[in-house]
């Protein structure tokens, strides 16, 4: 039920209300629940009785799944895969419905637009009072007076000399845009039933329509020397505030970074999920797309530091300047280094095993905790792989039971436990140190072997918490096969040695565990 979902998914408050716009499906669903509570009528029934039936919108519904009489008329959604479009089943909006749950025909949407253009009335049937309709269409909030802002339900899509309002919507397979120009008594509606339709519905289609029917002649802007200094202050990394700040979905921001680069002539290059554009200055902290009419504005604080950006094409959200600690590139680099470390650990394991099998082990190949370390790396790599697989269907990370993600999130916890175990093993050296009769405890044996004819050298072994001394080691000269004389140093410790030192690089260090004595 709508009320239960809303009560258990209340988003965290991350800023003061009324300061910035950040489009929220939760807020839309909450508005629907308010209608249901105040009217005492289920939301779907209320919409049918108060809007759809009076306007004659017989091919529109908010119900999920579709009523049987509408099922034959429903368009299928398609996704491009394997060189062809694959038909997809009807989408069920989970959780945030009624946000995104309306299914409608273009003919019905035409009647809906006519009702709003006629200030709430169509064919003698009124769904809104004139005052309410005008209030809905009036500007209610904006980040910058020079840019498009938000009305109630609608947002502005205006261009120079012509005010337009509208609203877009996206699900996985359907992408839709609606625009009204009240002064022209004109409405435009377009809907796409493919996964790639969003590339056209948000901006490009409406821009092409307006360029054709309402072209605007833009003045050529020439940046000045002062513009170059301002561009340098604006340049940096930003993030849209329509994102999660308190849940795992915050990680999705790694794929949606917005970068602003300053050009030598004072222009800016803006790269965002909405595309790449070159911005030319046309006013104080105000820029225009060099290939269109879209405006972008920036805001600075009392110290002159640019803190926010605003896109005229997207008045439903704002850009926040990312602090250095939250820079997307920094976190991508850290993630890349972590992956390299995990991969290196896993790749090195069979090489160590092969060296030990051949009798050519290197220093540290037998240090305790190696197996635990490899297991930890494998677990973390499995987590990255699982998340990558889940990310192939981004909508699965936005709604639904998230069972796969919950299972995947258990892997890093296992990795942390293994890391703690590895740390404990590394400090303890041996789980059960041995006590030899008449001698020191021997948990670890370090052998330093000189592979060349011996000379006078000062060789010592050190261990954490144990000072090196002659009582801890002994040396001997042995004759290897082939007549090669070798100097050998044996050191016995009850804990893991932290350092092995020699004035010469000709010693090969080998760490082994002593055999348990029966005596």
C-alpha cells in the first residue's frame, strides 16, 4: 500500500527547505497519498472520477496492471539488444507510484492539454477552477530569475520571447515530453517506446520543434579578458542535487559527474549526463549554449567562490560544486587502485605457490596470513563483479526488493572480517608458539643464506618487541653440493619478525615455521 511504502522510505533531509529545487518521485507519490487521505477515496478512483471521466480520457489509467479493456491497446516497450529491438513486458512502477504510473494515449493527452490551455475546462466540463489553473501555470520557484523555473506540476520550458511550460517523464522503456504555450493556444506531446527514447524526449525534440516554428536569432557573444578570470573560478567538478546523500545509491554519482572546463577565450565546456556543450558568457555568471538558446547560470558566495550552477533546461535540480574530498575522479582513482591491489593479490598467489613448489621461494612467501589475504581479495572482487552485473539494469537498483544487492553487500563485510583475521594472524605469528627445552620460544624461524663465498659481514635479525641480539641467532658455514660454501644465519622468534637486516644484499631471506617438537 502507498501509505506503508511512504512511511518506510522517508528520505533524509540534507538541506533547508525552500532553498533549492530537487525533483522527487517520493514527493509526487506523497502528494497522491495526501489526495487519497483527504478525499477518503482511493487515488486511482479519484483520478478516474475527477479528471479522466470529465475530460473523456477513456484510454488513460493510473492502475497497475492495466485494466483488461485497455490491455489490447497498450504499446510494448523495446530495448535494443543483439542488433534488434526486443519487446519488453508492461512496466509495473513499484513503490513511488502514482509517480510514473499513468498509461495514456496521445489522443487522451491532447484532451488533457486542451483542458489546461482552456484554464481547466473542456467541452463544458471543468476539472479545475480558473484561479487554480492559472496558479498551476504560474512560476512558483526558480534558482535564477534569468532562467526557467518551476510552476505547480509544470516547469518552464520558455525561450526568448515565448513562455512555455510542460513536464517530461521516463520509465525504463517509455520516454515522454509534454509542452504547452498558453499564449499560442498550442500544446505538443511526444512519447517514445524504446530505451533510447530519452535521448530525444529531454530537450532535442522540443528544441527542434521550436527552432522550426519559433526560430530565434541569437547575438554573437565575444568573451572579454574579465570573462577568462571568471571562467577560471567556475571551472571544476559538480554534481546534480537530484541524488542520494544517505543511501547506497550515492555511489551512482560516480557515473554522473558534471565537469566544467575553462577555455582560453573565457568560454566554458560543460560535460554532463545531458550532453556536452560549449557555453559563451552573456551576462554576470550567465552563459548560453553556443549552438542554441539554453542558458546556464552560476552562483557565488560572499567570498566570491562559485558554489552552484543551474541549467535552464533542467530547472528541477541544481548543480552543487563537489568538495575535493568528494571529487568523482578522486574516488574513481581510489577504486581503480583498490581493484589493482585485489587483482595483484590474487594473481600473485599461484606464483608464490609455484615458487615454493620449485624450491625458489622469495622473502615473505611463507609469511602467515597469506591465504586469508587472498580470500579477502577474492571476496572483494566478487563484490565488484556482482555490482557490475546489477548495474546492467539500473532500474533494479532504484526500486524493487533489491535481493541481489543485499546479498552482494554481504561480501564486503566478509572481506572486512577476513582483513581483521589477517591482521591478527600477522601480529600473532603463530597460533601456538612452541617452547623448546632449555631454549627460547620458537614460533617463526628466519633463515638468511649467502649464496656466494662468505666474507666478514654483520648480519642481524629484528622482531617487533624483541631487540636483536646474539642469543637470538646463530651462524654456521656449510658446504653446498658442488663445493659452494654458504654462510647461514638462523633466527628464532615467538612472534612475526618485522625486519631482517644485513649490510650486504647477497643474502636471501627465507621464512619458515619450525616443526612441532615432541619433547
